[in-house]
């Protein structure tokens, strides 16, 4: 009986405290929840997931990789056939991702999300591996690329002719209804030719039916991904370190 009375007094004291300090506690709780969401989003971002995955394994030489091994390789990107041309920077590459955002009512909205990729080689210590990404589903890969190109336009800040041509290509304009510049920003991430990159993928040795210039072996290592063992690809410097 005494225990029940003490419990009731405790609950009453809590209720009284919340009533007296509710105006302070509610904002604190809200900011705490927002902070927790931000921390979780940061921890599970593509960048952090890839860095943690790379940290768990040592890089391997291409010719030492075994079939069906989930392996990390650090090397330089080499094109297969004709390379892509990044639309904003004009640099030869094997992958690009362009995002164009327009600001409206204090919020940013994606108006262009343009990603293009192709199969390519990675070269490490004069050894080659073929990266099979062209037909890989999104759920079988995870990429994080450093934004190599950043521009903005808006009031008293016109777009360049190159940017304007790119917008027209996607049926977009940098000028609003009344003739004023829209507030916009443009980013481009690429894998440039000969750029250092890191990969982690599922290894498969394949026979070569068509000769490859500069490659005299009958088999070549290919790296791909699955839903469980995704192909990870990045040019983030922190992921390219060799962890001890």
C-alpha cells in the first residue's frame, strides 16, 4: 500500500513538472529528435557506408583475386571503347552524374537528375580488371562520387552558354516568367580517365572471346554486384587509403 502511494506521488510530481516546464521541454525534445534523425542519416549515407566497407578489407592485386571473392581493388579508371564526355565540365570520363536544382519558396527542387555510365577497366600495377556496371540494377550497386564541378546562377549571376545549352537539351530554362534569372545550382560528379578510384565487388574470371588491345591473357577478372554484395564505387580520398 505504501509502495502504491509512493508511485502515485512520483507520477504526480512528473505530471506537475511537465505542466510547469512544458514550454521548455517540447522544443528540447523536438531539437533532439531532429538531431537524432540527422545523425542517423549521416551514418547511413552512401559515403559513410562505403568508407566503412572499404576499411574492413585490404586491397588486393588483381591477379591474386579468387573467383566469387568479394574484393577491394584500388586503381585508375580506363575506358573501354569511346569514353563519355561530361556535359558540364567537358572532361572525358566513364561515368557522370549531373544534378540541377532550382530554388522555389525557400526549398530546393531537383529539375535534372542525369546519370550515365559505361563498363570500364580499372588498372592496378599494370594489371587490368573489367568493371561491369552498364546493365547493373540500382539495388546491386552503391556509388559515392566527389562533386568535381559546382556552379550557381541567379540574380545578377547569369548562366554560361554551356550551361544554358545543357538546360535547353533537357527542356529547362534559367530565366523565369518575368524575365529574371531563377536561383539555380549545378553539380557534376565524374569518374575521369586515369582518375584513382576504389572498387569493391564480386569477382568473376571470364574467358576473352574478343582480343583486347594491350591485354594478352585468355581470361580477365570482372567485378560486378548482387543485392547482398553490392558493387561499391567511389573516388572519395578517405576510402582510397590502405587501412592498417
